[in-house]
C-alpha cells in the first residue's frame, strides 16, 4: 500500500509545519471571534434599555468606567440585574 503524510518523512514534515501555521492563525482568529460574540451579547442586553452597543461603550469610556467587554458580556448573560445597574449608572446623566 502507498501511504502519504503519515509514513513519508518529507510529507510528514510539511504537514507538521502547516499544522503549526494553522494553529497560529486560528489562535488569532479565536480572539477575534470571541470579541465579536461579546459585542453581540452586550448589544442584545442594552437594546431593551433604549441604547445601542456603540453608544453604551462610548458612555462607559467618557464616564471612566473600566470594565472590559468579556466581563460585560458575562454580566449581561449570567447576572442581568448587575448589568442593568451598570447600564442605568452609565446612561443616567446623559
């Protein structure tokens, strides 16, 4: 039988290099995908309060409240009462 990448040293070496390249690329893409997910969750949580994601993030930065998107998305998903408190505090004196 004729096998390819798993039995031929030259092909196996190329496959290992390509696997490393793909792993490196996908580690970067993973960060991008999670940021997108957090943005969607935050946007879905602030819409019932009459604002949008971009306005909410802008108000957070102008008020000097430093909470990253990962934590905001976690609060929006698992602790909606705490997230609502943050939204009210940020959007109160607009």
